[in-house]
C-alpha cells in the first residue's frame, strides 16, 4: 500500500488544481451578489486562474527541470493553499481576482510537475497503472468540480469552495515531503526568462483587451493598448523562441503537421466545449432560479459523458487515426455547441441535455488522444515539452474562449443587472453559435492537417512510456 502513496499525493494535487477550473462556475451569482461584481469581474474570477495556468505551464516545467520537480511541486502546493485562503476571505472583487491569479500560478507549478514525479517514482507496469490513475482523476475533476461547488455553496457559502483546499493541500504537502524521492537537478538547463515574460504579456494583454473591449467598447484606449501590447509581445515571443539559446518552446515543432494539428485540437476543444459554462451557470441560477447544487447536477451530463466515452475510447479506439479522434471529435463538440443554441425563453434546464451529452461525447473521444498524439509526433527527448504545450494550448483556449464568449454575450444581452430573460437567452445563443463555428473551423483544419501528415501516430496506449 505504501508504494501507492506517491500516486495518491500526485492525484490529490492534480484533483485540486483541475477542480478549481470549474468549481467556481455554479457560485458566480453568489459572488456577484456578495461582492457587487459585474460580468467582466466574474469573467476575470474564472479567467485569472485559467490564464495563469496557460501562461506559466511551460515556464514552470522548464524551471522544474533545473531545480527539480519535487521542490517546485511543493512550492506550487504552498502557494495554492495560501492563495485559496485569500480567495475564501476576499472582501472585494479585485482581491479575489488577484488571489485567483496566484492560485493559477501555484496550479501551474503542480500541473507541470506531477507527471515528472510519477515518472521518477514508478517503473514498468506500476508506471502504467500510475499514469492511468492520474488520467482518470483528471477526467473526473470537471464533474466533481461542478457538483462539489454546488454542495459547498448550498450548504455553507461560496467562500468554502476555496477554503476546502486548505486541509487537502496540507495533507498533500505532508505526504509529498515524505514519499517522493529527491529530484534530480539539471545544472546546465537554462530557464527561458525572456520567452516566459513575452508569452505571459502576450496572453494577458490579448485576454485583457478582449474583456475590456467588450465592456467599454472597441474604441476604448485601454482595450486597444492591451491588444497592441499583447500582439507585440506575441511577435517578440516568436523572435525569442526562434533565436534564443534555450527556448522553452522550439518553434520548429510547429513545422510538424501532426503536432500543430494537435495544438489546434487542444485549444479548440476547451474553447468550444467549456468556455461558455459560466454563462450556462448564470442562466440556470439567475434566470431559472435553480440552487447551486441543482445547477451543478444540471451541468453533470457533459462531464459524465466525457468520462464514460474517454474510458471506452481508450479501450476500443486506441488504434484510430488522430484525424478521427481529434479532428472529427472536435467537430462533434461543435455540433453539441450548435444544439445548445436551441435554448429559448421557455426552456427549462432539460433543454441543455442533448447539447451537453454530445459535447461530452466529443470531448471524451478527443481528450485521450491529445497528449499521446503530440508526444508521439516529436522525438522522445522533447516529449515533456510536447505534453506541456498541449496542456498550455488547452488552458489558453479556455482563457481566450471565456473572454471572447463573455464579450459576445455582453454585446447581445447587455451588462445591466438584472438582464431581461429574452436578452439573456439571445446572448447565450449567440455565444454558442460562435463556439460552434470555432469548433467546426478548428476541427476541419486539424482533420486536414492530420490527413496530410506523413508522420506515424503512436496509439494512446503508448503514452506512459513516452512521458519524460
């Protein structure tokens, strides 16, 4: 039993950080009422966390190579716990948003190191079991997040969705100190600080610009300045990574069609499937007056279907070509998003079920293949970079999706409080139309790139052996 304690410690940390992506959704109306937050503030409460994860996953993975995975994991857990405490005691929206960003930084440190810790701890068949369990925990996190968020908000208050992290983090820290072996350090491994800074500014600038533009108009000076800064930083990032001595993301990888298609599939998946979830939660809570727990249960069909289909995919479709699992899977997600545009002013929560189930089915087919396909497409020594890039693309797609769909919603429904039901439904339908179109475009492009790629894609079952 003791040999599985490291797996338990890694899975606890992973569960915490992934649950916190979705746990806030059902509590957003309570936060808005308690803190006086508008739609843009609620967007940042969700997006601050996702954006920090996206911006720093590759960076902290590179830092872990230099300092060792164990100390970086412990530092991430500690920061996550402290920022969770600040989130739970926040007196205004600004403090909560800043604390969510620091939560995301801690989560990125944890997410970037758990696979390395498991890889260093287990060998042979045990390693395969460990990676399978880790993947199952990740798949269950979305479902647990919405239900746990509903339970805690219903029985206690929204603050407990953050405070519950404290005892879990304390247990995980204590376990991790004792059960993980000391990490090897690569003294010659450089950290790409210029690339890290440029990527962070690019992601933050574009996201801030989109949210502010939707709130204040696209001629707003702050929005335009943020977008210009973000785009300039993105161009600078490309220059740094193409010329730097130790790039955290070698741009040459993008010349590999299979790898590029996988990144498109990863970002398109989270944009189309999950970025509108906060809007659904607001509709269920504010317009249909459902309780937090009922709202969490209403959102459960998507996560439950994804979990079940992912299990079946790993068993029956492990040899399927990536154009079908990733490309076509993304198109299925787009169809599900299209079904959600059928919500109207007379709809109840049951109108969501067909769309949520179809989205879950597409995500269940899509998700298991993303990391394994990316890692199999590159040399083994770059497999860690490939896995980190896919997870970064996922979180970046989510962060930008929340910003864009929230802006689209506001442009249709307005930002008044309360928003009339007719406008609210029109805003949701428009947002899901955009999600559908994005899914179709990304799916079609990914399908075409996979179809044209000559590289052979390894089956999903090969993933554990390739993790570095």
